[in-house]
C-alpha cells in the first residue's frame, strides 16, 4: 500500500499519497466510478531531508520516487487529469515525471513558462525535472467553471500566484481540496474564501481536505493590516528598506507597490526572478508602471518597457526615494559584486526585511546563516517578518463555518489531531 490515508464517502474514494502528518508533498487522488483525478504532485521535502544532505545528493528522479520523495506511479494510473494548485515545489513537484496519460492542468501556462520552466530548465540537479516534459499534455484551469472531470477551480489567496483550491462535485459527494490558502488576501487580486465559494454557488461540502500549516508554528504571523503598518514605520525610520519576497508572490508585490505609492517611494526590482511580475502588473495596474524600476546591474531586458536605475550610483546614494524589492540570492550576489568592484558604500542605517511566507519545511536555496553574515558585513540590519502564505489558526473556525463540512481530512500539517478536535468542537457548537 503506497498511499498514506484512505477515506470513502458515499461512492467517492479519497487516497492521500503525500501530505499526511507533514508539511508539503501534497498528492491527493479522487476516484468515483470510472473517474479518477489527482490534486497536486508535490515533492516531500521531509523525505529528502532524511536521505540527502551535504555531498549526498539524489541520483535523479527515479531514486526520489523509490524513496517516496515524489508520488508513486500508481497514483496516476488511469487518471484523466493532474490538477496543480500552485507552483511551489511541494505542490507542483517534478512535472516531467508525471506519466503521459493524464493531462496536467496548471494555474497558468504562461506563468509556468516564465518562472519554473525558465529557472530550472538548465539545472544540473534533479530540479531540471520540474518543467513538464515536451510531450506532456498541458492544460490550463478555468476558474469558477466545472470542467469535464466535475472539478471546479476556485481562485484563492496564497504566497504564490495564481493559486487555486479545487471543488470536486461528484454524483455522491462534494469534496473540497484547499491546496494552500490565506483567509485574508493581501491585495485586491484575490477573494476571501467565503466570497469565492459564494461565487461558485456552494454553501457546504461533504468532505474538506484542508491544509493546516500554521497550527504547528510556535510564533505569530502578521496580518495584512499589521504588515502595512509595520512596513510604513520602517520606511519612515530607515534609509534604504529592502524587502525579500517569494519570487512567485504577486499578491505581496502588489501590496508593497501600493504602499510605496502612498509613501511616495519608487519601487526598484533587484532580482531577475521577479521580472515575470511586471507583465501581470501591466494587466492589473498599468498606471503605476512609471513608479517601477529595474536595477541596471541585473543586465536584463524586461518584457515591458520600464526604466532601469543604478543600484550603486542612484538608489544607495538617495535611499529616501526608493524601496528595494528582492529575493535573497540575487541581491546578495549584486552587493558582493559591488563590494568587489569598490562601488559599495556603507549601508549602515538600512534594513532588510525577510518576509518568510513559507514554513521552513520547504526547500531553501541559500543557507540562512551565510545570508545574514553577508548582509551584516554590508552594515545592513536584518528583521524577519512572518508574513504567512497560509491562514492563521484563529481563522480556522471561520473556514469551517464557510465550508460546513461533514468530514475533515487534515493535510499539509503536523497538528492533524488538534485540527480534528477543533473541527468536532466547532461542528458541535454550530448545531446547538
């Protein structure tokens, strides 16, 4: 038996191949009659940490499958489609290793091509298998509409854009699969979960397969309003403020962009992995493109015509006029090069905000202690801000009240027992 958990509700069988009692690695299979669909294809980083580290690296995806780090082949047998909720690796996984039979349905084909496919295509490691194989059938989900597999993609807020929950509307049961989601969106580009389900026309479900990432966290995450207030304070008190975000987090980018406009700052992009966002901003907020710059030092050609500016000669010398938005690896490389070239002046009085949207269970591309050592050597202060891409535990009651599930299957959490206890309590209270 290769699956972790199985439940049967009516004539619907739910099998979970990854994500039980762990954060990430989601893979959920729904079967009813002759219909079979798969929700997510995640990498189980909990398994990777057990078998690999340092100089011990995976030989490739076949070995990863043999140790259980990626879903087994039987999860996909006779499936008509694999639905990817969003492009974080613990959900999208290694698309090249999905068998050719099912269609891979992704949130956005163009964003997949501009982000993961571009970032990992030339990788010398197993991450080269993240982009789909050229012969795979790739489709794009259509929000709000029930498709040929009885699946309704529901747009949700998350630290990756676009992100979806999925509603399976079967003959004998309705199943809600959350993927990963925030309850309170950071910006206007996504709905609250209650508003999204109201638009779909669903007021209750039979089974909720619900993530619970933050139930195992022992420190508080900030809310959307707290984030804006805190960042506003930093912009008033410090010279140059740099904010590190997940390179897939369009929602946070938009929130920071709106705040920079209020604070009369120009937003400077300091990482090439964020360039894909500009085209999306052009669709959503074309009137603010003239307030966005690219660092000259990146030497990139963005798809839209926005201005570039020198990090060393203009931004650092006039920090009050700018807000720098980055992802850690590339900005560190830029600053190191500037220092090596003798073009980096002291950054004392500047601060770097690490937003940390995902739990530390997910893969890190840079050793945190090394990152901090370098940034401190430049004179920069560092503060970590837990701006979670997941709903907060106190919002669980509202989510249960919105979904009104008859059964709960906790996933993407280390505190499944606590979630089940709270679910029973909230369900009992709603009947009294």
